[in-house]
């Protein structure tokens, strides 16, 4: 057998798009690829991340304004702090399946960093936030470079140990305030009264949450997100399609850790103080429950879950005393029945209905675009089925 | 010298606990590839339950132990039937590395919460099985309970090792962990082994709690930290070898005591955990795991 | 049977190939795109691949066969980089790729499919294929904020799925697909990045006769633009589409030559004997 026959070549020639013409297409049409590709149009601009960021900020801002600095508002703001952390955990644990239990430690880095910089070095809240982000980036890069080389089980075990000794270090350190922690952390944005300060700081917190959610959604829905999907399923597979495992593991670890630190800063500002509890194993356990119960792949779930669980923890005494048992039972139920959590169950139940809603929403917005003469008005799906 | 020996004795005693938890974890992981993160809580139930039965409800000591161990066995059996059965025999639910940790983690939360509700937040210590003052050999002082702990740890480790190595039943149990499908094909009931070993290791942990608690009191929260070190000890035994896990646990215990005696009493745990963290990360081969593909 | 040297040839041009006594006939005016020289791999005491040398020319369809356990999949793993050889060397486009990771080899144009289909569950065929064709796979994670790459990747993925005739399944989750559709999806994923060489590990396994014919046509068409090495047990199918055959027995390369001669070789007889039971 020698060179391919000329006739074969004829059908092989294809447009710039790619690819060999296949068996079915070869017989069917010489136009092969171009016509076929036109039938599946891909939306160039993905509005979801930005819409989520804006939506969260606006809705959250309105809700906090309505609560007007009440205790409920404070609880919600604390919940927002946890939500920033859990948003990062959705990317790290849920989507990329990197089982690291170091988020409470980085939450502590953010909280303590904020506390130390503001009370001992006179930073204002904007400066301390930026500094904490930088600090968390550097620390997580250093730790991550070593830690992400270890295979999954080793990473999980080692990071389980991390809160143990970091917590002890913090409680023994007088510079960090030992058991009482650090007092006098500044709110993000001061106002004329206690209530307005809470509301304003809450709005900043919600803004940060919106940014975090937008960031995570953008990553999950991008090409990098597709790579993460592939490598989290099967690392050999990821390698074979050109994904750099080492790079992605490190990036996911750093991103999750930095978001945890931002969450810690929000917590510290909201409460005005930092205590070692933020670094403890039980904090990590709470975070895990906030992620797994609502659905570890769902950003919306992680946000709602964090706020709801935080509310339950501080509310009626029956629930908060027995929170451990309740959480344990719910966790087991989730694991057995719906590993994708409440969000997964909701998605399954609503299923078709949400697809239809989404489709009609898309065609409505496409029609609006066309009306305004906008470019890029394309119908059709892009095949993506990420949960938001 | 005597200080060294006393530290050694204290270290071996706490190390005995780590070791036996490690052995329980290693044996069960070997059979079904799940980590029992609730092993410390079973010990806690053993200690506190017996203390309550004997001291508050005034049961005779032996009866109290028996009732308590039976209750622990029952709890373990229930957990297997209600949760693990559905997870692993019916194929429902989350698997992979999440399954390795989170099922027993949920159990741990429930046990702690229940213990808090029933027993409150007090510190409990079961009465000593072998009571009397500390034994003195020359300048070497060791608690009698400590001797029991170490002896039991070594004996249990040996028995588990021998079971896995030399008995047909033990080898069948190992086969379950290595290949679920394969073992089923040759007629090994992996669900049965999983349940039995779970119950046995739970009861064993409870027994150790009873023996240990005269030395260190137990609260409802005592479980997790010890479980974690047990996991580490099992890790150093590649999650498969109970004998090696006992040795690893003893070494960790002694290291902890030595660090406390010679380096720093406040920071000894910090140093220990940091060292363990370092070893796991930098030398994951110790856990029987290879380095990841780059 | 002519042999490929244990050590790589000095020159990689056509003259060098001729001088090195390349086994592949006339179409190999093309230079070699992928080659291994003296690669060996053992697991424990078992020698899975024993000093195998072969050269894959730039274009064409080549078959690799052998009994189960002969080392074919291990050889693929060695070529693709998911396993490191104990000794010997691997070359891609003339460059020494022995120390390269699987990821680097993938980015250098070595694509593969697997014996058991490896697809991301719960995701659509489109997403599975799109993951493999980012223009910039090494983009750092925050780069995805302003340049997400998802849309162009999905466009390329649609085209790849269409070209294999499964465009209508693109939006469907892979879990519910038939085995044939899954294998074609995997094939689309392997091809979408426009690889230089495709290593297909038992792509027809589990497919019916009709499906195999379709697959055979696809592979033939694909091989016009690149090198395709196929591992298969179905000797009829393999010999009908291959230009050149390799056969492995117990880790060693027992045959390397054209298809006609292969059909009359003792190795072929042995394999057929097993096939016919």
C-alpha cells in the first residue's frame, strides 16, 4: 500500500477549521467541515461570571442595607466571610478534587494578618487587605510547591495535620495574642454610626464575595476549567492531552488559599477581632460541611450554604448545641444519596425545567441583542453544563 | 538516666495508644480501603461509657466493661448496616478519595455530638483494671495502666499481624481490599469481612480507651486528635500492616515524650506535628505511595 | 526482517534513514516522526518490553499486534511518556524525548487513545474534546480571566466531532453514550489538537463488525495527514488497513515489515492460531 489515492485526498481537503473528514461526512458532502461547524455556533462571550459578581454585590448589598446593622446583619456578614472561603473550596476541592484541608489555616493567615497589620503597624483596611493577599500568595506558593508534589492521600493527611500545629503555635504566641487573640481590627468602611459602619463594611464584604465568585466561575468555565475537569477525573488523561499537572495543582492550591485568606480578612473586619478558633480543626470541619452539604461543585450552593450554616450555628440553641450530630447525619445522607449535595439534588429534580428556562432566557437575550443591532448574537448552545 | 527511662515509659504508653489505633486503621483500610476516622471516638465511648456505668450507675466493674463493649460493637454494626452497606454494597454514594475520609468523618461528628448530649462536657476516667501504685524498677517508674496499655498494644499488634499473615480468613480479608471484584468472584464475602473487622477494631479501640483512661481522662472531644495520630501511624505502615503500625505509633509516642522532656514542654506537640507533616510531604513513599507523575 | 539500530542514527534526514537501514518502504521518504531505540521496561521481575526499536514515519497507517501481555500497551505508554523506560531512548521529530513527561510529548504532537475509554464523566462529548485543544494549554490560571479560550476550543471540538460523524452527539453527556460513540469521542479528542502521530490502543475493541468498518475508514482517512499506529487483535482489520506491520512477542519485536510478508510469517500463523482458538 502506498500513497493515498487522489480521490481520497479530495475528500480529505478541508477548511481551515480542522480535522480529517470522517466516514459519514466524506460521502455526504464535499463541504464537510465549514457547513457542519456553522450548525453549532458557540457563544463567544460568557456572561455568567460577570452577572454573578454584579448580582451578588447588588443583592447582598441590598439585603445588608435592609438589615441595617442588626445582629442578623453581622451574622450574615460573617457568613459572607466564610462564603469567600467556600467559593475557593468549590474550585479546589469540588471542581479540581484537590483534597487539601488547609483552608482554615489560610483563613487564619488572612485574619491574623489583618489583625497584626492594623493593630501593630497601623495599616488601614485597604492596605492590609492587599498585604494579606500578597502574603497568602507567597506563603501558599512556597507551601504549595512542596505539598502539591505529594500524591492525593499524602496531601490530604498532611494538610489534616496542619491546623493542629498551626493552632498551637498561635495559642502559644503572645505576639498573636495567645488564646484571646487580637482585638481592634478595623471595619472595611467606617460610617457615622455603628449600624452604618456595619452596613458599609458589609457591602465591601459582599463586593469581595462577588469578585471571588466571578473569578471562580470564570476559571471553571474557561479552557483552563476544562483542563481541570479532565485532570481531576483522571490524571493520566490530563497529561495525555497536554495539561501540566504540576502547574495546575499549584495554581489551584494558591487560588484556594488566597481566597481563604481574603475570607479570613472579611471575618476579622466584620467581627473586629481575631481569635485562634479561626485556625482550628473545628473551623476546617465547619468549612468542609459548608461545602459538601450544599454541593461541592456549586458556587451558589457554597455561598448559600456558608451563610445558612453560619446563621444556624449562632441561632436557636437546640440546633447550635446539637449541630455536630445534625451535621454528621446530613453529611452521611448527602454522601449516600446525592454526592453533589443539595445543589445536585435540586439540579436533578428541576433538570429539564431549568434547561428550558435557560434556553428561553438565552433566546430572549439573543433577541434583545439583535434588536439593538449588537454583534455576536448567536443562538444555540455551547454544550456547557457547568452548575453555577 | 532515670529521667530518660521515665520519659520512655510515658512515651511508650501514649505511643501504645497511637499504635493500636494505627493498627486498627491499617487492618480495616487493608480490607476495604476506607479510613476509620472515628476510631478515637470509639475509644472515647469505651472510656466514658464504662466510667458512667460503673461510677454513676454502679454496675460491677466487669459488667460495666462488658456492657460498654457490647454497646460499642452494636454501634459499629449499626453504622455498617445503615451507611457502609448502602455506600459500598449497593454502589450508592460518593466514592474515591472522598469516600475514604468522609463516611467515618460523619460518624465521628455524630458520636461526638451524641457523647456531648448524653455525657456532658466533663472529664471521665474509667477505674483502673490493674489498680495500685506505679511500679518501680530501680529508678524507673511506670504506671500500671501504662504497662497494660503497652502490653495490650503489642499483643494486639501481634495477633492482628498473625491473623492477616497466617490464617486463611486473614488472607481472604486482605484480598477484599486489593480487589473487590476479584474477591467476590472467588466467593469471598467482602461485605462480611468489612463489617466484622470494623466491629472488632471498634471494640478493640474501646477496650484501649478503658485501659488508658485512668492515666489521661477522656472528654467527648478526646477522639479526634488521637485518631489523627493513629492515621499517621497507620500511614507509616502503608495503611496495610498492623504490626508496623504499632511500632510506628510507639516511635511517635516516644518522640513526643522525648521532645517534651528534652526540648520544650509547650512546643513538643507543635514540633512533632510539624515533623510528621514534613515527613509525609517530603517522603510520601513512607506511606507506600509513589510520587505523582509530573 | 531488517532491523532498526539500537542507538539512534546520527542524521535524521532521508539519507540518514536510508543509511540506517529503515524497515519501512517507499512512503518513508518522509522523515521519522516518532522512534524508540532499545527501550526496555520491566515491572518487578517481569520484562514487559525488551529492547524494542522502531521508527514511525511521518505519514501512514501502521499496525502493531501481538498476544495479550506481549507488551504492546506498555510500548505505547513508553512512547507516549506515561511510563519511563528503564533504558533506551525515545525520539520525537528527531529530538531526544526520553526524559520528556507525557504532558510535554502530548504538546509536541503525540496523541493517544486508550484501551479502556478515558473520558470525563458527567460532561458532554464537546467538553471532553474541547479540553484537548486549547491554543495555549500552559496559560496560567488567571490568564483565563481575560482570555478564557473556551469558545474557540469548543468550535474546534465541534468540527472534530463532525468530521467523525458524531456532531449530533456533541451536547450529550458521555455517560449515556454507546461504546462506539465514546471511542469516536476519544478519537476526536486525540485528533482535535492536530497531532503529528496518533497512537490508537485497541480502538475497535468492543465494536461490532459494521462499526469496525466505519472505524477502519476513519483511521485510513486520518492517516493521510499524519502517522497513525494502531494496536489491534483483529488481524483482518489491521492487515487490511496497515501499510506496515510490527508484531511483538514476549516484549520483543518479532516482526517488522510489510503486510504481504507478514501474512506468510510464522508470527502471523501463531496469532491466527490463537484467534481461531
